[in-house]
C-alpha cells in the first residue's frame, strides 16, 4: 500500500460532525486541522426512525465543507464513519448515497462495539503510555460506549442505546428541567447500564476516563463554577445537577462555562454521566481529548502501514471456526490469480475489492464448523452478525454476500444488493472453489479468463477437462447458474498445442 503522510478522519456523530486531519511522523499522528459542525442529526430522527429532510440538508451542507477541505486527498488516506443515528435510521441508505457524493469519499456505518474499539484507540493514544487498566466512558449524541482496556488493547467493549441528544429530547422536551424529569432520565440510564455493571466491576480498572464533547463540556462547567478543580467528580456532578434544577433549564447566561451550542443537550448528557458514576461506583474521572475521530486516524494509520485490524480479525475468525488453513490459502491464491487476470494493470496494493476477495476466500468455510449442509449460508450468517473488529457494517454485509454466493444457486443472491464489482469477486471465488474441490496440492491446469458486460469466459485445456469429468460436469452446471441470473458463462476446451503456445506468449 502506498505511503500517506497526511491522513483524515470524518466522524458523522449523532450530535456533531467532525473532520480531523493529521500528519504522520515516526508512527505518531500530529494534528494539522480540525473542523466541527453541530448538525445534531440524532435530533432529526422522526417517530418513524427517519431522518427528516431539514436535518439531511444541514448534514449535507456540513459534508460539502468537509469535501472542500479534503479535495485532493487520495482515497486510502481518508476514512469516514457513521455512528448510532445512521445505524438506526430507516432511510440511512438513501441519505448515505447523497452524503457520499457530497463528501467525495465512501462513508462506513460502524457497529456500536466497533465504535467503542475506535474510541478506546483514540483515548489510549491521547494519554501517557501505561500498563494500568482503564475504564473509558464516551457519551455521544445517540449512544454511550463503555470500554475497559490496557495499553492500546480493549478488553471489554459495549455500546448502549442512549446519548445526550436522544435523552435530552425524550426526558427534557423544550429544555425544561425539574426533579421528576431528571430522576426519570437517570433511572433509564441506570437500567441501560445494568447489563454491563457486573462484568465491568468484576474485570476492574485502575483509572476512569471520560471522553466526548459531553464530558469536556461538563468538565469546563465544573471548573468555571469551582465545583471541581480538575476532571469530573461525583461532588461536582451533584452540585451541577442542583444548579440545573435551580435554573430549570440549561441557560448559558446563568451557568458559567456552558456554551450555547451545548446547552440543548446538556441535561441528557448530565443524567447519563451521573448514572454511570452511580452504577459503576465512580468518584472521579479524568477527561481525555482523544475521541472516535482520533481512533479512526490511528486505525487508518495501521491500515496504510500494513497493521490492519481487519487482518487480525480474519486470522482470529479462522482459528475460532477451525477453518482448514491449507485449503483457504489454496482458494485465496487461485481466486486472486483469477481476479488479477480480469483486472490487468490494476494497483493491487490499494484495491479494496481485491482485499475483500482475499478475506472472503479465507472465511468462506467458516460455517463448516457449524454444519456441512449449506455451510456457505452458515458462514454468511456468522459474517453478517458477529462482532468483527475493524470492519464496518457495510464491509461485513458485503463479505457475507460474496461468501453466500460462492456456491449453490446464484438466483438467491441476485437481489441482495450486488454491485458490478461483486460479481467479479463471486466469479473468482466460485471458480477457484470448484477447481480446488479435491482439496489437494495437485498441479493446477492452465487457465485463461475474460469478462465483459454480459458475463465471463473460461479457457481450460481439453485434456484436463477429459481427465477431470467431475469438474467438467460442475463447470457445465455452473454455466446454468449464471444463465439463471441473465449472465453468460462460456467454457472452452483448448488443445494441448494451443495451451503450449499461450504459455509461451505469457
């Protein structure tokens, strides 16, 4: 993969959109530029879980600004991620099509646990290196992530469906704050936290760290009002709650240190943070400048320096599901050879489709550990639903689509959101799996492939087809599978003389 000295991360949060640009020096990232737009996309969710058009317009306006700043950046040097609101919004796919076109780069919607992993990575890089076990709590606009980790490695990750935007809208409509509303919000947050309290307390931690805009805003208010000298304390939160109940609203004119753009979401964020202190038995928390966008930058740095978390996840899944490593490597090698023959002259190092094919080849047989019958469906189910650190939801879905399509009828996946490039990956994986059915290191036949808008063509030595009647029959059946989805597959047998000539030409 090419070297990139400047990287950029885009975080489409439920409260704010962030653009973070950093310069890479000796494996560290130094900030160059940052842009923040308060879009509050989570506040634009209707009762039907759809982002309203006004909010979409504001979001696209913010992304247009980011797109201007990112103009000229190579695609591998930019990563854009969407979080909770884009996970739950029913019209997220339609919005994302416009958003990608406006930004000029792909946008990945990441799972809650992947968000937690990236948050921890960002926080860990913002703090001094330590062997201590850390608890990190990040209160976002639509979700709250809780992580326990050591060094740069998260040990426990959880994402809870509560955030400063959603809680402020639900429990403090029109910004009104009183004791019943605050009590209801804190109780609801405690109930969300209840699912993780036992495991987290059992694991334990040496220090607690808060990240996100909510934490930094509350720390600033506590300091400005002399409720706490540094960080966030239980006493300081109690005094801020008392002040908020006294003012009956988050009023920047009456609460020192409260910025106007943070005021609408302060009550919900405060209720969640108080609940976290109570549920986890906290007395103090440090506040980190590190956040999701910083974690995305460091994760991107790993990718461009060949330390891709996705690669580690694939290797771990191969072990977990007892994948036959030798067969997976055979299929991977032949799949990539076929793909490269269909894409002559392409940049192999920076080709995300080629990387997707490699992972699909290595994980295609994960489902064999569940059942042999229809194992490809079991593999696809695992890849669709498991937590896969480093992978976005879209990447997991695409990986599952390719794997489920690598054997059996193609008609079942025709309407599964396949793109033009997907069919090329499926063809390469299906052909490699078919030719390597014997699961041995037998010498492979000469193979020539071609593709056009109507389908694919394969040339094989006639002598090989004659000596391998099972494979020849399978190729005939394969042509029928492609015909069923209105694509052609032409299989031609070449004379040994013709093969010899072609080998010499190569």
